C-alpha cells in the first residue's frame, strides 16, 4: 500500500511539473516579441 502511494505521488508530481512548464512556456516565452516593430509611414502630405 505504501509503495502504491509513493508511485501515485511521483505520477502526480510529474503531471504537475509538466503542466506548470507548459503554462510557463505558453504565457511567458511565446508572448515575447521576436523582432522590434517599426512604425508604418503615413502617406500624403504632412504638416
């Protein structure tokens, strides 16, 4: 019974670790701008 609980605890630890890594990667790393954006030039006459 004790070994089953340890196995279950290790499985849950792995699931939590993978889930938190996925959320971290999705929220923080993917929202970083890869290249700096340039402003578009407006056409026509400027005053």
